[in-house]
């Protein structure tokens, strides 16, 4: 449910910038040629200085017809039969030089010697040279100065005026930058209604009331109700905040002004406030209408007492606050904003009377993801194998934009494979492409590295399969991906979960560390492949200590807060002193060490299964959860037959060969490590033994289909954990 409006605006701005740059280049070239031509008109011809001695020789040789005596030099005009000097000429012969003179209109001049002026005049008169005294004239210098200075400034002014018109979107020359850049849409232009929005039923319900108010204001005003002045849409990126705003405009069929918070700010001081005034002026003239400001946190950040570079932004915010207080709500002007950082917005902007409603647009749940997939699949050809419930369950934590991208990638994958309809396998492959990237075919691992990665991933899977509270394994692969993973284990919950118990989080920690434990057990050393697992395990263990109150040492004390509730990049702030923070680190370290020892104990007790599954994974590269379960079942049965051969009679063996799922099948027990030692309370709780029928039931509850050969890992952000373990 993403919006392409911002991308369109960026494209238009890029085109405007390119056009402006081209215009500047053309104007510079034209200016150069015009200046050269005009200067050449006033200063025509080519001048060449001759020496005074040569000048005397030319007089004595009767080569000069007349001279013009100026203040600083004497201009020489030769007779037509005279032989001009060839000094500094670009030609060699006399004929070529004469042709050069006629083309270039060369004039000669000499600087006279003042002490010899009288003798020079007498000499020229004796040889019949006509002498003209020039009257001083500064008009040429004035014109040349005007050409050199005035014309370039005029051209620069014209170019700047054209540029500012583009910056102001035609808003009237240099002062156009103060005009609003909001784009107005009508229903036929947005083309979006509430039918195009899925997975956000609560948000739609709140907005439907606003639309109904715009359509039927009398039934609300009759009992004294007023149109909410503003509605703020808050939620993670990609959940459909902008799409909801467009749907409101499409349903209400009123003018819809759309712009981004950054559009108010320009390079000139005061432009932001001016654009706010102009926006609300236009909105008042178009009422009833909707004003939508996307990413309003760009101008709505909390003001502080410090002075600096934020004065312009605060001036824009002050003007926005004033306008939102000043307009009459009875005219039908509705202000909508969208942000994924509501915690940094100014309290004055959030108070009732400005943004009366705060509409939370959360990540969709299982039902919402199914509905979103159906919306984006309405124009896609699907075959009978497609099951949106399976896809939605495998994409826990995905937002509408992710699901739309997955559906498009699935259609592209189907075309690439020569199919006319999208299958379930295409959808799972699309999930994989979006979340972990494509297969990196050019990354070839050595034989030893493949063994390490294989044991690492099987360590994750085996530890998760043995534990009661872990999620079922649905895929194991050692195929490298373009986003950096050399392999991963996919675990999908049996149902949508919103809460996690302490035992479930403990099982997740042990599962995260299962890969590193397998490396140490099998190879006697460890690699860098577990860095991501260690990072996730440390983050989860720290959250258990500081936020979830799941340790007896600190109890119910909240020791940390998350800065951003909707962005994954939010920083965790500790609410304790240095000594307490040190104790928190020690507690986190204790939990991680105990979970690591538990993972090693599980793998040591199931070493034969670890080797068998790892060898199979090296050969196949990718195995499904169903294959993993069958191998684990066979290995455990072999071991149990060695220990308890009397349990397997010939009759039971024949029954098992004829029907693996018959009730006569005797399923051995998987001996889990006794985790009494890792119990925080130190009590001897025997929750480490898990019958193998429970392991199998855990997988049977969620049937793993053959299409999961191409399944992919997902980030379960809803439950606050990553359901994928990868190298």
C-alpha cells in the first residue's frame, strides 16, 4: 500500500533541474557570441604596431599616403602600391600577405617620440603625407563599457528570473518561491477509494466518519457536532498512510491538496511561512477540501530553547500552528498529516483543536495480510495452488508495501519461468527474493565452508526441533543470497501470535546459539558466521532483562525505553546508573552463557542426528521441514532400536513398513538435556524431556506442503523477534 506520488514529485524536480541547467548553458553560449559580435562591431579590424625606425623608413620610401595623429599614437594608412611589412603575419609570400591585409583590414600604428615631433612633421610634409589631427572622443570607451558590463547583467537577471519561475512553479518570477507547491487532485485523478485499502479496518472506520461528515454535514451540525480540524496518521513505513489519505479524497470527492513537509523549506528565509499562508489561502477558496501533509515531522519537530540553524523551520511551524487555529472548521477544511515519528512532534501541534484525531496505522495481522494480498492480486492471473493464508502466515511482520512488492515479484518470476499464471511456488520465491535477495550463483563456497555452514544451520534447526516451546522448522538451506546470508533456517509459527512467554523467548535464545554450538562441537573452533545470531540473541536477552522484567535479579524494574516505536532504527535508552548498567551486562552475559551451554548439551545428546542431517543438507543444499522431520524420526528410531531392541518385534517392523503412520508404530523418546541447571530459580523443574510424538505433533499441527521448497525467512516484528537464523 505504498504511494508513488513522492517519486513523481522527485522526477519532476529532477526534470526541472535538468532543464534549468541546459537553459543556463545555452544562455551562456548566446551571451558569449552576442558580446563578441557587438564588441567586434565597435572595434573592427586588426591593428599592428610598427617600430619608430620602420615608420621613418616607410616615410622615406613614399609608402604612406596619410596619417591620423592621435593623443597616444599615430595611425598609418599605406598607399595601394606600398609594400607592407610582413612582420608577425601568418603568411610567407607578398601576394599572400596582400590578400591577408584585404581580408583582415589591418591598420598600422606607431607611438611617436615627442622630442622629434617637429622634425617628424617636416619629414612627412616633404614626402607628401597628409596629416590629420584627431579630436579626442570617449564615446567608444563608453559604449564598450556598457557592452562589457550592462549586457551581461541583463542576461544574468533574465536567467535568474526564469530559474525562480521554475522554482516557484510559475508563481510569478523571483517572488514565486513564496507560493505553495501543493498539488491539487480531484477524485478522478487520485483514482483511490476505500476498496483499494485493506488490512487497516480500524483506521478506515475513523476516516469513513470524516468522509461522511464532508458529504452530509447537516446531520452532524444539527446536534452541534463539528468537523475534526485535523487527523494525524501515525505508523511504520509502508503501512499505507498516504494511500489512506488519497482514499479519503477519492471518497469525499473534494479538492485534495497534497505536499510533503520538506516542500515548505527552501534556500530563502521566510519562504516556509509564506507557503503555509498561501496554502491555506488556496484551501479556503476551494473549501470544502482536504490538506494532506506527508512526513509532517520535517517541519513539526519539537521546538527548544537553543538558537541556531532551526529558526527557519520553527518559523514555518509557528505559521502552521497559527493557520490551523485560525481557519473556520465549518467551511469544511480538513488537515491530515502522516508521520512515522510521532514522538518528536511538537506538543502544540498534537493537541486537540489542531490534530483532533490520532489514527494509528499498524502493521497488518494475519487476516489483514490475506486481504492485502487479495487486493494486490486482483489483476494477477493465479492458478489453483495459491493459498494466501500460507503466504500470510509466512510473512508475519510484513507491511502492505512489502506484500505488494512480493505479489509483483511473483508475477515476474512466473513470466521468467514461462508460465501464464502465478503459482504458490512463485509466491514463496518472491517472499525469499524480497527478504533475503536472490540466489547468489557466483558465490561458490569451498567444501570445508559448505560443511561449516551446513552444520551451523542444522544446529539451529535441531535445537529448535527438540525444544517444546520453539517454532516448527519449515526450511533449511545453505544457498547463499545476495543480501549476505550464506544459509538460513526458516521457522513459521503455527498461528498468529501477539505475546511471547518467557519459555518461548528462552527457546528462541537457545535456538539462536545452536549454530555456534554446532561449530564448536564438530570442528573444535568457531567462525564469524554466527555474528548475526549473537547480535539477535544479545538484543533479546537484554530486552528480557531491561524491558520485559523476566529476571529475578531486577524483577519488575523497567531499565530501558525505546526511542522510536515505529522505526527499527530507534535507539534504546537506559534509565539507570552506571553501576546498574554494569549489573545488567553481567545478567545478560549469564543468560547467554547458560543458553549456549544448553544448546551444546542438546546437540551432544543428538550428535548422530546432527551428522546425518548435515550430510543430507550438503548433498541437497535445501531441505523442507517435512524432510527434516522424517530424517530426525529415522535417526531417533535407529538409536532407540540399538538401545531397546526388544521394543521392536517383527510384527511391529512389518506394520511400520506397510504403514508408517499406523497406530502400531512405536515412537522413541528424544532425550532433551535436563535444563534444571539453567533455570533461573535453581529449582529442579524437569521440563527438558520431550517425547518424540510431541516433536512430530508440533510439525503435524502445521502441515508443510511441497511448495515450501522455495519458502523464505521472515522477520517476525509483530512478536518482537526474528524467526530466521542465518549465517
